[in-house]
């Protein structure tokens, strides 16, 4: 990633980091509150003719549609980001996700409008994923393209703290409502309140981002006329191998995160019979600690390189999944929290540095599209199917060791993909780092 070639006053990095963190937190709040609702209430409300297991699977199926939409959102908003600037992406993606989330809270149940209800749910979940697919690329580039080289990992970790903040907001809201309302009240209307709250959060996010400046590297591209006319085509044709490797590399982190935060919630409440407030409290504790560790691990990435941390994170996930399942099945809050924390430690060791790592793999002219599509392709491979697969594998007596085997296999897949990617931190790999993978590397690294 080249230094800023354009003159002008230096922007406030803390202000930019706050804007990027706030936006990703709000958008991931929207995305996560759906996952929590899918684990707890959407099955009976929108798929009442199904058995309890089939209803949960169907609800998680609509959850997965959001992941399938994310690469499409990356392509659409990535085109905007590479052609017209990173700033429009920040505003448009936040608005789309917020409106779709509020609308989910307004959809009548199957009992009121029949089959139209799950169809509307599916459509709105798709729009949620579309908006979130564009958010990550814009937020990460806002910090990555403004940050000084030696601190790029640190500043680019702020958008990566957005997901845990969004998760805590979403599940904290559900936790309060669960404690304050009866089961009948929560099922009748209480679950809708977090979706309606997304409207206020979206307005707050738009206000925070209203004065965000365009990044220096995009200004340089616009000035020299070297923007890509067809960013997606350029990325797919020139860097398809890089896209597949980054998608596979990130798949494990997604799988582990959603197994921990979404599947575990459903399994613990329905299979183990635990109270949802207890399970949510355990998960939230682990997620908060994950968020606090993110900037610390990002600093290590600035000092020792992106790739070593990514490899270490995948290795932790590979060896921890069987203890994770055993601790979950112990049904003890302290042991469950330990299991969740170990799993998320592996995940965050990788994801703390990808905010800097992925943009550094692509040239500025296709960076918004390439980084975002690669990131969200990992979401499809690891996040979309994991709750469904894990729920199916856990249908039976005894600990769900099949889930542990599945997650460990995903971790080994990601480990192999990261091993084939280059180091991009110039402080570790030297000048010329981050030049893409072998085929198409010269074009990927060519100065814009």
C-alpha cells in the first residue's frame, strides 16, 4: 500500500477510527440481532408447521441467505468504492442495512399473513446482507488508506472491533428484554424491539459519518484518471486465485464465530435446556474479551507481521474445537464461558489483522472490490452454512463431536490457505511486500 501521494492536512485518525468503528458496530448489530432471533423465536413464528428441529433449520436457512448476499453487496458497493470513492459506500451501506432491519421487525408472523411472512423475511435478510457486504470494505479502507504505514494494523483494527460491539448491543438488548418480559410477551412482540431500535442506531451512524473525508489514495486515483472501469471484472480475471485463497483463509474464523454465538445459543437452550439469559451472558462475556484483545493483537501484527498471527489463530481453532464442545456440554456457566473464550481467541488472533492484511494484497484501483469480496466470500464458506450444518450434526444423544470435527476441518482448510498467501507488512517482509499472489502479482501491485 503506497503512502499518501496528495498534499493536504492530515486527518484525525482517532476521529476516523471512531466513525469506522461506529458504523460497523451498527451494521453488525443489525446482522447479529437476526441471528439471535433465529436461534430463539423465528422458527415457531415463521415456520409453525415444521418440527422444532426443522423450524430451527429453516430459521437458520434464512440467516444464511444474508451471507450469500454479502459477496453481491461487496461487488455492488465495491464498484462504487473503486469508481466513485470510499465515502459513498460508508453512507449507502449503512442506510440500506438499517432500513432492512427495521422492516424485519415489522413483518407479521405466519399466523397473520401465511406463506408471505417467511418470503418477506427472506427478502429483508437478503437486503441486510447486501448492505453489510459493502460496509466492511468502505470502513476498513477509511482507516487503512489514511493510516501511517507502521500503525496500519492498529488503526485498521477499529472496524474489526465493530462486530463484537454490535454483538454485545444486539444480545444485550435481547438479554434485557428476556429478563423484563414473560415468555409470551417476548414471543408476541418483545423480539421485535431490537429490530426497531436499529433505525435510531442507523441515524446516529449517518450523523457520525456525515463529515468523513475521502481517502488520500482514492483522491490520487481520481486525479490521475487511473480508476478501474470494471473493478469486479479486473479482480476476477486477474486475481481469481487470490480471491479463493482469501475466502478459504477467512472461512474458519466465520465458522467458529457463528458456531460460538449462534449455534451454541440454540443448542444450549433447546438441547441442554439452559435458560437463554444464562447462555447469552456467557457468550457476551467471551465476545467482550474478544473485542478488548483486538487492538492488542493488531499491534503484534504491525510488529511481527500479518501472516504469523493468521496462522496462529487457525492453529488455535484447530486444536480447541473438541474442548469447546466438551465445555459447552458441561452446561456450567463458567466452563461454557471458558469454551467460548478459547474459540473466540483463535478467531480474533486472525481477524484482528485482516483489516490491514486484505487491503494490502490489492492495488488501490481494485482494492475496495477485491478486499471486500474476498472477506465476504469467507463469510459464505464459513458463516452461511455453519449454524445449519452444526444443528444437523448435533441432532442426537451425546456430545456433538461431529460439530467439533467440522470446525477443526475448517480451521485446517484456512491454515492451508493462509500458508499460500504472502506476508504484506513491509516492516517484516521488506520493501515490495503485499504484491499479491503469483499469478497476476505484477498487475495487482502496480502503483495506481
